[in-house]
C-alpha cells in the first residue's frame, strides 16, 4: 500500500504495524529538530530489523558532533544529528557514514543505519 500523509502524523498512519526495514531519505531536512526527532522515534518503534536514514551532512564537522540542528543557508533546510536522535529514541547505531566534505549534486550526504534496542 502507498499512503500519502503528513510525516508528523506517521504514528497514526502506521498504526500497530511493524516493518522489517524502514527507509527515510531526504525528508527530515524539512522538519525542525523536535519534529525530526519525533519522526525518528516513531520510525524506530515501527522498525523490526533496520532503520536506514539519509540526510544532509554538515559540510565541515561530522553531524554526530552537532549539539543542535543547524540551518543550511542556501535553502533553509535542516542539518540534523541523526545519531543523537536515534540514541534518544532508544536505538542503536549499527553503521553510519558522514561525507560532509564531498558534494553530490550540490548536496552532502549523511547516512545512519540503526536498530531498536532489544529491551525497548
């Protein structure tokens, strides 16, 4: 099924379903830090095995070192510390990749692969 819905209402859309793999690419950059963290929490709760997230990388420092989300000046989108959002939501980082120094189509790339903790 394909569903069109507001990301911030994801919990209601997913209901009580769990998915083996959830993928989120290029969308959290449009949400402020608090909303993006909420979406990460919801996705992690509905993930069975793997949550894969791709977002904007900070061009100068590894995103995992960001204390708070920053704004990319060219389009006012958000650069988040996805590692921190996953951990706060009770998840475990399985792998990550920060390519902040490389530009691909005018963008930088930051990937986080996570799972929920077994005790959650």
